[in-house]
């Protein structure tokens, strides 16, 4: 009865000029090549945090590799007590410690120690973490049970505590490699857990099924399809882990169970300076700043990598 | 309920009736890194009380955005940049957040798309229905709310509603969950109900029951219905008014039957030509009238989008169909899964079929029918519990690993999800070349030449070889998957729901590509699908599966013309658009 008032039922057709047809599903691949890594790079390039942390890391690496360019003092140069607690002077911009050692020179030479511990630990974590995590996640079953339990045992021991024990036992072999080994041996399980979880997700994807149907062997599927697609979170965790290792070395040295005094290390410097905190606080503050800046750079890099590599985080932005 | 009816009647009697919903020149934009992107532009529509309207379009056409704009549920950075949305004369683009909250649910109900993710798994179903009732202020007091909840669920067609209230979403099937969502949407007797693809995630037979129920319910309650779908046949069957959207604009609108019978805009013509449900009807019509309608589309690209043309092309090349040996023989294939706690589950139960060389066999069934498990056993991705598979005269059981490896090159798969089945870190060239590398097929140069040849065969530019899958659309990825499957020149391709995730036009294109490739390369297809309408276009033989068993096997014409089993008849009847008189 109301049909006469409902005049909207007319058949409307939009003018074709205003709504032109486009070819169905035409290919629009132009511009740059795009995949996870190129996209992450394009994303990173736009972040100031990435550049700040990268420049700092490059600078620290440069200092560690060529300390001679930054200080004329050789690492083994003796400390002269007549300089004890001396203030800044020409050639010694940060002054002297109580033992009369040049603070700036010690910081410059300490960079190599911190960085090498960080890098050796990271390599250890990557080798152990990827092997354990990848095999456990991909093969599952008893392989997973055995490997994951081994990881859990190491995970249950705080790695600082474990390293304290290892370093006390090996007190006559204290050097950069031993301390890195002591830290790395107990720090890998978190990496292997992250990778295992990621592999559990990736191994059920259709492209893995598709590769199986083609006839690719299991191990090659792991290497070619599963690992490359699950490695991104490992990179993030490892970058932050590198910072953790540097902190761990400083902590151990500070506690007196790390590197011997003969090796220049920020941890040792901080430890020595705390005894003289009231008279000369700057000898504590300078190596602490160096340590914080280094650790902060790696953590910042890890954070921006996380943002750039996590597609979910990108989708919500 | 009666209230609404009387108001409708009185409004109608008063002569100039005010529309319940009027959208004027609506424009919706999304803020992106590259500025504002317009998703919906210049949309006008008018809807009167008690009418039903369907918005049809492909993904990205702006159909859901339009619907979400009405109740201001635009995702992310989306906002209305121009125009008016008048609900019973009130401009919804100007109301405050608070007011909008009171309008949602009470005046405008909403049924979301995915019944699997739209109920909170940690709360009981009763809690969630009661929450909606309380939020809309329909009833007050514990007892009254509970009674209303039971009433709502009963109305939504759930048997045993009192007991069901205490259950959790995981104890409900997809269809039952969608009933709950419809119940929640209608719990406050809204004047307008927006249903956003309410049945896309459901099996066709369930879809039919749910939509029948929704139709009865909205008619009884006098609710105005806005229904969003990608299926033109479904839209026309379920709504009086049709709005076809394309790239954010309305290209055609009007009475459903008229648009379907007499589409004017070239885009609508394409849609009509490519919609499987309608194609199925047209094939039926042309078979009885013995005349084919292939000039429907009129535009140059149209022919490859017309499913009826695809069928005819297939028939033209199918001249030597008779007396071929079987490429695949499956005998008494059974797969039993051991389920912790609840014993065995027979996913595939004594399934037997044969596929003659160079033909297409469709394995049709709803979710859980075991059709994909059959495909996986065929591809040796799952081990059968018992039974025999013979491919090219070779039995799969007890095959040496070397022979099994060789057999893989003869039979290649294409999977459903175009976004998941290509390794995102391999470029297109390496993806297509991978099967050749694995099977040591040719040297580097000949493989590269073959990759170019394959890209050509699937109508993609060869410049794509250095590109990565994430730059391509779903349809293009599926072409890559097909090229990859064809790399080793296999005899058999197993297509596991290979076109189900695609938009209709793209789906039509891929179906045509598959038909052309079959004719050119004499391929044997096992085509696994839940969509009987597609089967009619692509398949020579059909096996219908239900709960792990094959209930009917016959030629496609027999299954469609003369189904012997009730289940097949139910499936056929559930193809949308069956009741639409076509003027073709």
C-alpha cells in the first residue's frame, strides 16, 4: 500500500565515465622490490633511533678496534702514583684514578674487552640457541622433549650465578674467552625458546606443506623454508642479549670473579673506583657512562629491530 | 513486536513515509602514511521500514566500510569525511559518542562476519547474551534478564536454550554461534539490523537454514535488514533491494530481480557472468532451452570472466572423453585419527573413486567431510590407515622412497590459501624453479627459460621473477602456485579449494585458466571444493562426501540433473539464487 511513496526502488546505474572498469587483477609490481628484509630496511631507515644506536655502535666498535687513534697512552703503560686522583689535564681529559691511571685511556682500552665478551657470547648463544631451538621445534617428539629439558635445566640456573661458580672454579684461567664461555653457556636457552616457538608456528604453514608435496627433504625444508622465516625474533633477542652479556661481564668483574685487574675492563674500573667514591666520584661515573651508553645502544637497536621485523606491529601502525 | 508493525502501518497510512535509513553522499576516508585514502565515495541510499537491502561487492569495494560507517564502527583511522547518515531522520554523523552507544544495539543491531572470533571464549554464551541485554536496557533484574536471554536464544532458533546459556562458545558449532550472534543483534528489537557477511564462514546448508531463519525473524519483528555479501546470487535471493559497489562507489542499485535480469553497468554484467551460483542457474537454463548466452558481458575482457563460456570452452575440447584409462584409482581409502581421551575418529571411511586421464573430478563436501584428508593422502602428506591408492598404475603403498620421490613430480598440489602457500622470503623466480631444482630438472639456463614459459602460461609478466609474493594479489599468488605446480610437467594436479579464497571475478579468471591449461596440457585434476556451483563449471565427474564417506558419485550433469541422494539434493538446494527467475 505504501509502494507509491517508496519511490527509491528505481533502477539506478552510475555513469560509466565516473566508475570506469579496471582490468581484473592486473599486476601492479612497480617500484622497489619488497619482502620482509627490504621492508624492514625501508622502515628502519626512517627511524632516528636506528641511526643514533647504529652510529654509537659503529663508534664503539671503532674505538675497540683502533684504541691507538683515540689515546696515546698504551694499554700497559704504568700508572704513576704522583698522578693519584689528579684532575683533567692536557692529554688526560678525564683525569686520573687513585692509582694514578689515566681514566680516558682505560675506558678506551676497556671497550675492546666489553665488545669482545659481548660478541663471543652472542656467537655462542646463536650456535647453541639455534641448534637446540630449531631441532626441538622442527622435529618435535622425543627430540623436542630431550632438547627442551636440557634447555630448561640451563634456564633454571640464573646465568650470573652460574658464571660466578664457573669463574671461581676456573680462577686461574680468567680471560675474555673463559668469561664469555661462562656467560654464554647459561644464556642461550632464552634464544632457543624464542626460536622453538616461532618454528612451531612456521612449520605448520602452507608453504611448508607445499614444499613437502614437491619432494623437498625434511632437513632442507628446515634450512630453506622454516629457519629463514623464523629467524627475525632471534635477531631481536640476540641484539638485546649482546647488551646483557656486556652487563654480565661488568657485573662479574665488579664482584671480583670476572676478569683479573691486568685486563682493562669497565667492570674492573667501576669496582676499583667505588672504594674511592667520596674523593673522586668521576672515576666511577666515566666508565659507568661508557658502559650504559654501549648497553643502551644495543638495546635501542634491538627495540627498533623488533618494531621493523614484527609484521604485526607494523600492521597496527 | 506488534508495536513496530503498527508504527509502520500508521506511517504508511500518513502518506509521505520517512525512510528508516537514508545515506546522502557518504564519503569515508582512511588516514594513511600517504595522506587520506578514500574508501567510500558518494554513496546514496534510501531504505524504508521493513525492507531488506543487500550491498554486494568484492573485497575492497567499500561494502563493509559503508555498513560500519552507519554505526560508527570504522576500524583504525577511518572516519566519515562527508555526507549524512539519517536514521529515522537523525543524523548519525553528528551524534556524540554516548548517544551512539545508546543507538547501537537498541536502534541498530549488528551481526558480525566471523562467528568463530566474535564470541569471547572465556565467558559463557548466556553471560554474553545477558550482557547485551543489560547494556541495551531491555530488561532489568537478574531474573528478567535471564528470561529475556532464553527468549532471545529461542527466537534465534537454539533448541534447549536454558541449558545452552551455561555453555561456552567452543561447545557450539559455527552455525549455532552465528545464531547466538543474530540473537544478540536482535536482543533489543532494533529497527535496523546490519548483517555483515553473516554466513560466509559457514557451510552452505547451514547458511541456508540461518538465512531462512533470519528472514522469518526480521519479517515477524518488522526489522529492516541491511545485508552485506560478496555473493550476488545470495544477495538477490535474500533482499528486495540491491546495491552493487565497486571501488568505493555505487555502480548500480535497484530492485534485485531487475538488476539480475537486466544488469546495465559493465561491472554488474561482469559480476553476473562470474558468479558461480548464477552461472549454475544459467547453465541449467541454457541446457533446457538449448541455447547459450555468452554475449552477456559485452566487454573485451569479459569472455574469460564468463563461467558459462568457460564451460563451453571445456566442452569443445572434451571431444575424446570416452574410454580413457584411469590416472588415479582410490580403493577403500580409510584414515582414522586417534584422539586423546575420546577414542578414534574416522575422518575418511572406505572412499573409492577413479579419475580418467585428462578429466576433472570434483570432490565436494562441507567442512569436516574428509575431502582435504583424501587430498593429503593422495599427496603423501598423510599416511592412510588402510586402503589403496594407485597413480599411473603404481601403488602408493610400499613404494620405495626413491619411487615415491619420482611420483611427486608427476602429481603436484595447489592449496587454498594464496597468502600462506608461498614462502614469503623466496622470490617468484625461485619459487617456480624450486620443484625443478629439487628434482634436478634441466640446468640453470633451461630452468630459467622454463620459469619464463610458465609465467607466460599463467598470464603473468616475466618481469615478476625478481619480485616477492607479498607484492601480489591473492589471484596472482594463486597463478604463481599453479605455475609452480606445472613446473615439472605433471600429469595430475590436486587443487585443494584452490579458488575458494578468491573474489568472484578473480575466481572466474582462474577457473578459465585451469580449463585452458587442462585442454593444452592434458592434465588430470582432482578438484576439492565446498562450492557445488563452481563444480558445475569445472568438473566432469563429481563425488559428494559427507562425514568421511562418498555418498554419491556420477557425472556432473547427472548429479545436477538427477541427484539420487537426499544430501546431494540438500547441497544443490542450498546454492544461492535457486529461486530467482532469470531473464536470460
